[in-house]
């Protein structure tokens, strides 16, 4: 297990080694800022690996590269979640990014003019912190779920992998967004399935045909990337509604669910005698319930006065004015509606690192602080620009 004494000191700590954190690391390295990237996963890319087995990305490979490295597949290919995970691992290795896996950040606080990043292994002082995580970190399940009969298998979509996990008998999927629809199409092959929840709408075209992959998706991306932003009147007007609205169905359409035999029902509102109750009063008897009910922000570890009533951070395009030196990348509509996509995090990371660099020259701590902090985390020096062995977890 990683251990180190401290608090150690370094210019910048990046929390999270997904596409947002790695993009931030790329630009920090270009600015020659001393930094480390901390991630709780055992390997780079585990946030993708630990999703259901059949998951495909909605965007073709041409949009799934990161700064300085294209995705190694034909541009029109829809890649798997494992391919994306392996790409992130290869990316961290190629650019020798100082990623430290298995390090859970437990608290972020201020100590004078610096941040104090507390982990299960020790503490680091940092002049800057980039929180590279999405809004959706903590799985949400309604409180009445605990009243369901103990004989009903319950899973959140975060923990669902494939139908082999399920018991014989019907499956109730609660939540009619993309996760619920995609998983319903899979489980209905071997189980009677209900999909409960409010319709979210659907993208009005198939994403698989050549015209869509090479034309329509580009148009949608352009609008999301350049029109619906915090800098345009339309983007500012729509942002409050878009951040609270469920995304439309992308790959699976409502008619696909009907054709596959998935029964659409209304919202689940409670439990009666251990069984789910629908909003129309009907009681259904599933053997399995998969909660596709989404996530809540997981920022309770940030011990700074920047979180609103919904525990979402206050910022402007990723810059936290109330706490200079604190930044976010990867949040929904951080700058544009694409900000939580692979394409969007690249631009946002570049912007926040540029702002970070403008705060002043690099305050490089002495060898005993900056370099030794990195050595004690992983057993190697890992300041950007130095050709050292690859960070732990990189292939």
C-alpha cells in the first residue's frame, strides 16, 4: 500500500485520472508545472472498465482521442468501454503522466495560502488543485428500496455487469434514461422486463448509419461545443434547464424497447407488502430490480465553502473565484453542454490550466518536498518533462 509522511508539497494536485484528469495532466506537463494525479482506482481507466460489459460509447472513435493522441481505431467505429479504458492507460503511459493509483482523497481543505489534500496514505500541500471528476459520483437509490422483499435481487446500474448476475424471473428497471434503456434491451432477451420512469425523449436519428457517423453527429457536436456554452446568450439561457434535464435516448429508441418486448410503465412511487408500487397504484412482482436512477455529486470530501444546496460546486467555467487555485474539469455544462464528454474535457482542461499558469510563476518546492513527495507516493520521481519509468498502473 502507498504510504508517505507529510504533509509533502507540490505545485498542483489533480484529483482523478479519467479523461478529464489526464487531459489536465497533459497541459500541465506542457506548462512544465510540477504535479501529481491521484486516483482511487487500481488502474488508469477503471472508471470505464467497471461498467456493464456490453457498453458502447455514443460517439465514434474520431471524437474519443485526447490531446496529443488520436484514438487508435477507424474514425467511424463505436468503441467498447474496455477499449476506452485501455486507451486511457496507454495515454498516461505514453506521456509519462505522474498518476498514482490506489490513492483515495478523503479531504480537501485550506491551510493558510495553500491547499491541504488529505488521503488515506497521508497529506500533500498544493498551491493549486484541479478536481477532475464528474457530477455523477455517488449512486442514488430511493429510500423506500430498503422496504423491498429480501428475496428480490437489487442492483444499481453502477454494479450491473451482465444478465448472469440476475435471478430467474422478471426484471424491473427503474429509470428510463440511456442506462435503463440500454440494459433493458439486454436483459429482456432472457427475462420478462419492465422499464419504469418518465420518458426522456430521444435523438431523432440513428447514430449507426454512415451519414450519421460522418455528418449528423458532427453537427450535433458543433452545436453542443460552440453554441450551447456559457459565452452565448442561448447557452446561458438554456443552461439552468439543461443541467437538470435527463439526456434524451441516443442509441436505443422507444420503439426499439416496444419491439424487443420491454413493458413500459410509469414511475415507481413506493413499496407495498415488499413489492414495488407504480404511480397508477399497480403492484408488480419482479425477481430483480436494477436501479438506473442516476448519481448525485460526490464532493462531500471538499471541506471548503464552495458547495451549494445540492452539493454542487460554485464555479465559472471551472474556475472557483471564492477559492483561488481551485479548479474543476469534467462537470456537466462546466463551459458547454459537451463539458462532461471526452471531447469537451480537453478544451476545458486546456482553459483551466491556462488560468492556473497565469496565477504566477511555478513555485517549485525544494527537492525534499516536491520530488520526495512523488518518490514516496510511487517510488519514483515523476515531474513532467523527466524521462522516468512509467507511473504505477500505466501499461
